């Protein structure tokens, strides 16, 4: 099926290309005629045949109108070529990002795909216009005076050849610029994503350096790229201005050999109105947009194509989580957010993680779920580092619900059954009732009603995401403040539902009630950690006692035994 779609898309692109070329033909006529028309009109006026000269100029206007009609159709055919390319690249980037968890995918999707789409459209127009101009001018010059063509065409082609020779140097500069752009996007994303942990650990100066280095590298790459424009200017002088100077310098000699004043003026017209603008446009396009197109497209294809050695581990020994000497810092010189953490989360455990805001709780959740890579030490999920587990197997083993719950446009059923596509309506209804989202589903209009994310509150989004996670086949559930926008009673119902669900539950606690419901509690204090029950921690952990005292009192809850 996919192959049939590919053949169909190729056939559509081929037809669009043929139409584009077909509608470019009318533009050749005015390009070929305007030098001849100027020459004949000038000679007619000099001989006193004014109406003859006016007729030649009138014919030029008529052919220009014909060319304009063709140009109008060209723009209509352009979209048929450009948009399918963009759609294909977006699919490749998203697919590659999902397979490799690539930090640079944001830069490619947000900027580089648009660079390819826009430059492809521009290059098609520029190259088409250059081909039309060159063919038309050569036809016109040879028809007007082959001797004039002999003085004009060689230096023009020399300038064009020199422009092509400069492209190799320019390609290296563009490549460096794009690499710096991706490095900057990745560094900035890491800094912004860990801003709370950075603030808590006092590493603002290092974070500034971490973002500043790629900024400087990107600026240097752009400055180096700008220097190439000077060479392009020299190439344009050879191909664009040298033919004009040669024609002016040899004018008296040409006139002495029978070339009329009108013919000489027609040759100058071909250079000034045809060849010179065409060379300037194509040189700039190939030296700037063209290089960006080729290199950016190459990087997208390289990074979005599946490699021969993907994450291959597909069999886990259960879903126990083991952290051994786990250390994580946002950069080589930063203070560790977590330092030599030792922790085992056995299968079936109910663990709450507590600590001040920004202390590293979300970082720990990301490490456990394989979203972050440890600076030192090891994380094992079912006896295997999460980074080695295939994406499909990892999705079947653990599910993470962050504070900002994601809900997409579609039906309620689409959102709830996303992690269990084969779920029946009865399963969805039971899960919604168990988690506490039954009334929300009814208010939205039932399972087949349309969800509009912008019309939902943060708490309503969290309820839908919680039902989705509850239905997931993954035995390990990590709730990273996933109930923070719910009231205490709704949070209780949701957490108790997950506690009764088969598997392991890790809760990044937002309220003291979440900690009291857990079997064990992990207290993060600076980059150190303390593990125990509520009763033990009340005796041994000053941080836990402070947190317990500062949390807003709610209904009395008996600590889990």
C-alpha cells in the first residue's frame, strides 16, 4: 500500500513538472524578442520611420503580455511541487525523532523543514527563469547578430562557471552554520527544560555559559558565511559587467563592420535586461538558498533515516527499577542535581517522591523513564538500561504523565484509547469511572464526542491523560505531579485507582496526602536522598518534617502500612 502511494505521489510530481515546463515556454518569446524589437525600433526611428518603430515596440508589449500569462500559470503549478515535499519531510523528521529521541529534531522541524520548502520553491523559480532567459537571449542574439553574441556569451559563461566553483567553499560554511544552529537549539532546550533544577542547585552562571558557547559559535559561523558573498560579487562582475564593458569598448569596431546602432543597442539590452539580472539572481540563489537547501535536506535525510543499529533490546526481565550510583548534572561543570543515588523500586511498589520545588524530582522521573541519560552511574529497567530498550518495548513497559498533560484534537475515545487502541467502549467507560473522569466524559458528550483542547481546563486535561495511562498496558506508571490541578478528592480517587492497578506506581507528590498514601517515600534534599516510611521519616528526616508541616492540611489520611 505504501509503495502504491509512493508511485502515485511520484506520478503527480512528474505531471506537475511537465505543466511547469510547458507554461514556461511562453516566457521565452518576449525574452528572445525584446533585443530584436529594440534594435529594429531604434533603426526605424533613426531612418525616420516612426510608425515602423512604434509597431516593433507594440509587438514587444504583446509578447510581454503572452509571457505574463504563462508566468501566472507557473505559480499555480509551483504549489503542486512544493507542498508534497514539505509533507514528506515532516513525516521523516517526526518519525526519526520518535525512533531516536533526537534533541535536534525541534530545530529541523521548526526551521530546517521550512528552509527546504521555501528554498526549493525559490530555486525552482530562479532556475526556471535563468533557463528561460538564457535560451531566449541566445536565440535573440544569434538571430540579431552572431558577432555581438561572440563578444557577450563567453565572459557571461565564464562568470557563471566561477560562481559554481565558489560553491564548494560556501558549502562548508553553510554546513558549519547549520551544525551550530542545531547545537544551539539542543543546548537552549536542555537549559530551559532544567531551569527549576538549575535554580535550586545554584548553577545559573554555568547555565549561562552552556547557552553562551553555542551562541558565539553560531555567530562566528554566520560571519564566515557572509564573507563568501564578496567572492560572489567578483564572479558577478566577470559575468555581468564584463560583457557590457566589452560591448561598449568594441562598439566602434562593430559599427565599422556593418553592425547598426540599433543592433548594438539591442545587444546592450540583452545584457542589461536579460543576462545581468539572470546571473545575479541565479548566483545569489545557488550560493545561498541553494546550498542551504542541499545541505539542510541532506541533514534531514541523514538523521531521519533508520540506522542499521537501533535500540534493539526487546526482552526485559520484569519491570523492577534499579538505580546504582546515579548522578545527573546539567553539564560537565554543574553541581549534580542527583548524586550517587542508590534505589531499588521492586515490582508492585507504591513510591512517593517529595522535596522542595526545583530539587530534581522531575529529573528523577525522566531518568527512570529513559527520557534523560545519567551523567554517571546506572539506571536499569527490567535489568536493562532504558537507552538500550527498543522504543516499542519501552512504551509497553512504562508510562509517564507530566504536570502539563497532553490532549489532542480528536474524539474522547481517541484520547483515552491512545495507548490501548483495541480497547472496547466498556473498558473505556470502566476506566473513566474508576479514575474519576466519568462526569467529564459525559459532559463532553460521550466517547465519540470531539475534544477541543483549547476549551479544556488544566485539570480536565489531567483527568483524560490519567485515564489514558490507567488503560496503558505498561506495568510501571510514573505520575509527575500529574494531579496538581485536581482538587484533593479527585486526586485521592485517581491515585487510589492507580494504587489498586496491577504494577508499580511512582508519584511525584504535589500534596502530603500523596505521600501518606504511598508504601514508601523518597525525600530529595539538595542532591542527597532519604528513603523510608512516613513514620520513619518523621523521626529521621528534618526535610520531611518541614515539608509535612508546610503542606496545606487536608482530610486526615492514615499513612500506608
